[in-house]
């Protein structure tokens, strides 16, 4: 009985409710003009129109060997995003987007595609700089503010090519700043920006923008077990990009500040000897490290003998190469640091002035 009572009264209640709100809803709909937009929508549309022409599609090919036919052939091997840096045709993207590429191509918003050459790479910041020879009208530089202030909660707009769908826009907010994330170069990238704007495979290298259409960062990776967006994406901050790209354009590589010693980033000898710390392999002559008295491996009649093992920088404990690199990367040329080293059974403190490293393979 109660079920029947409910079924007979519900339609009357529903109809009276609908009649009460229907006229109001119709009136509201009549008051809305076609094409009406709220302020946030207008802002998003404006940012996309401003930045879409600056965003590109980066595709790479690799050489694959056909073992049965005994031939080599180039095949598509991945894609990502990028953005125009300046009017000379410089394109910025992620290192992992171009890593191992035999050839690269860049597709602009109007679907014109051109071959790209690598100018320089910085794997430890996941940054790559490319150069494209194309009509100058296609080079619409991304807007980069001289000083970008990023705050948690502010609007974030990502443009990229997820799953090959070019010039896709997603929006969200800045979820966190100052994150430390393991990068493609094997070391931690500091000061990463976290956003909940949907970032998927193919977004890598694309711009993350603020509500003024200015570059906040470069979309780099996602935190997801499925490989698709889970609301946690990371971007290399614009401040890092603005520092590294001019260095690469000037010299072909990024400047690295260090003490000027040879070490093994893979720490193979440390693992074999079960040593916690970084073994100093060699110390170049006439270097700041040599002047400070640091000692590398030396040959003896019985074989190689250990010199110094770095176990600390200032107040930071050093166990892995990442610890040493990340700590030194926080400094600038001319800074002095105190290295804590094991020299046989003795612990020593060595004061060293940092400088820009001129030779690759040093730290």
C-alpha cells in the first residue's frame, strides 16, 4: 500500500515542482544571449588564442633493424610537444622527447612540418633546444615574463599534443611548488611545479601558462600507475628554462657549477666496494680542487688506492651522486663549500671555491 501511495503522489509533487521552476528556468534562458561567456571562460579562450601559435608538435624517428630482411629503416618512435622560444626558429622541448632520435620534425599550428636540428641538451633538467629552418611568420615566441611569481591555487593552463591530438588545452590550478622529482637525466630536478591540469603522454615539452598567457613552466611528466592523467602532473619551472636555454644557445651546453673533480655518476666502484659516498676518481692539475688538496685514485705497486671519498657538502649528507649534484646545483660560481671527505680512516673538512666547469664529465 505504501508503495502505491508513493507512486500516486510523486507525479503530482513532481509536476507542481516542475511547473514552479520551469517558468523561471525559461526566463533565465531567455535572458542569456547566444555566445555568452563567464570571465574565466573568456580568459581561457584568450590565453589559448595567444599561445596556440607558439605551441608545436615534436616527432622523432629512430633506426630499427629488420633482422629477417637484414635492412635498416627509420620508423616513428614517439612524439611530444614544444614551444617557440624566439623569432629565429629556436624550439624548446623536453630532453626525453628527443632522446635517441635519428631525426626530428616540428609541426606548427597550421600543420606545416619542418625538420629540426638539436642545438644542445641538458638531460639533468630535462631540457632540449632545437632549431628549425622555416618561414619567419611561423615563429611566434611564447611569452616569458622577466619575473614569474607562481602561487599554489592560481590558474594553470596546459597546451600540448596528448596521444598525438595536436593543440589540446586543459586547465587546472597550481597544486604545489618546490617539488623534487626524479628526472630523465638520472638526478633530481628541484623546484618542480605540480598541477592538476590534465597532462598525458604527448604533453611533454608543452607550455604551462598562467592567466596572463605567460610561461610558468614546461610540462614534463605525470604521476600515474596507468600512464594517463591522474591529476598530478609536473612542470620544469620557467625560471630554470630561462636560465638554461640562453646558456645552450651560447655554448651548445648548459653551464654546470662544481668543484672540478672526476667522479662516476653510476657509482659502480662504490657499489663494488660497498662504500657510502662519492669516490674522487681524479683531480685535474691546476684546478680549484687540486689547490684545496683533494685527492683522487692513485696507482701503487699493489694496484689502485683510494684517495678521498666525499660524504658531505656543508650540512648535507652525501651518499649518492644525486646528493652531490643537487647540493652543488643550488650554488653559483664563486661560492665556497665545505666538503666532508673520508681520507682512509680519517675524516677531513676541505674548503673549495666553486666555478663553472669547462670540461664535460666533471662535477
